[in-house]
C-alpha cells in the first residue's frame, strides 16, 4: 500500500511520487533508539524515524509484533499524511513519537482490513 505511492502535495498541488528504499536500525548508524525508513520523494531522500519503544508498547497492548513490512507501511502512511496536510517536503528526516507511530499503525491496519471492492 505505502511502499510505492503517489500523493498530491497540499501546498504545490503537485503530484509527488514516493518509493520505499531501505529500513535501517538507527542504533548502528546514528546511535538512536529508532528504526529509520528511507523513501525517495520525487528522487529526494526522506527518512522517517520510528521509535523502538513503539514496538514494546504495541506488543504490550496487543500481543502482536511490528514486523519490518508493517514498519514500512507505518512510515509510508505517515509520509503520505504529511504531504497531504502540508507538513512534508522541507526536511530530510521526520521523527515520530510512540503515540504517532501507534496512530499511524492503527490507520494502516484498518486500511488493510477494509474489504476490497471490484
């Protein structure tokens, strides 16, 4: 759903193409307690940082795990929302809080559960 998508930027009304590129545990690269997810946004690198404590909190609340593919979907959902609301395209890194991460996770799960219409 959110690995490769197009969205309209709120301010420019321009169609923006976003493509997932990488998922990196940030402890190794920048000593942060997060997972960094890289997207190309019209060819420009944008990172979405999801905090590791969100994994713990989600497991505590639901008994389920956040998998790497689900983390990519969460980051992509956030990126799409940021562009649609005008928060996107201006920085090369966006760091979400635990609650923001879980809110976008809930939205992704809800979208996945919607029935497919033909």
